[in-house]
């Protein structure tokens, strides 16, 4: 059957747009693969765009996919707090799923989020099991990832580490008390998806 004719008759395009903040990110590549498979199994096709980490391109890609009349959007935005992007999201009248992004106020969307804290606890536990006792964290890691790492590194329950500042302080305290002969860290880590 002619999908365009069916789409006109039913008022659906049987397509979903997926705009990525960075197509080169392997985590996002896995998300795209999973989404495409599930959509295909349900008779939908996936239209993929790349914002190259640029919020202006996010806005342009959202507009492009809207003009293509997709039935829904999956978005991994470069910056979900960019005013132009937030305005564009507020104007949309179709299902939106934000991938590992906070839902801005006034935006009708769902969210699928990664558990950064558990991931960083597992990574820190693995490094400790390998004998690493000193680590350095990246400045741009998400707050929940910092809490997860600091929790494992210090033995402090994650709920007790309630801010990025506390996580950084706990991590640095742990790193400075362990120290290394050369003053260099045993391990470096980052948990940035964007």
C-alpha cells in the first residue's frame, strides 16, 4: 500500500523524528538503534537529525521535523534550557520524549533518563577493586554522577551528598587522603553524555 496515501487518510505519517545532540556519541548511537528497532516493529520509520552540539541547530531540527509532520519526537538536546529551544518545545502539539534531559517548565514531554549515580558508583567500585585509591573527576560531570562517585569513594550514602559542591569536596577529600607517590591520580573519570 502507498504509505503517503495511508498517512493522508489516517492523518499520520508513521514516522518519528529523533534529533541528537551529537551523532558521534556511542551512547546515543545505541539509543537510536534501540528506538529504530522498536519503531520499525510497530510500523514506524525513524527520521534522524544531528544538532552537532548547537542549540540553534536543535531549534532548526525541531522545526524541520515538525514540517515533515512526524507523529512524535525523541530529543537529545544540546541544551534543554536554551530559550529558543524551550519556546519551540512549548509550541509543539505532538508527543515528545526527552532523552537524558530535564523537562523545562511549561513543556509537555516525557523523559527517559540515565542513572548516572549508579553508573559512577559501579565505576568507582571497579576502580577501587583494581587497587586505585586516588582519582580525579571531570568538571563537567552531571551532579548525580558526582554524587555516585563520591558516595563510593568516601563510603558516604548517596542521599547524604546533596549537592555538586558536597560531591566535589568529598571526592577531593578522598583523593587527597589517599594520595600517590607522584601526586598524580591513579584514575581519571568523566560521566558527561552531552
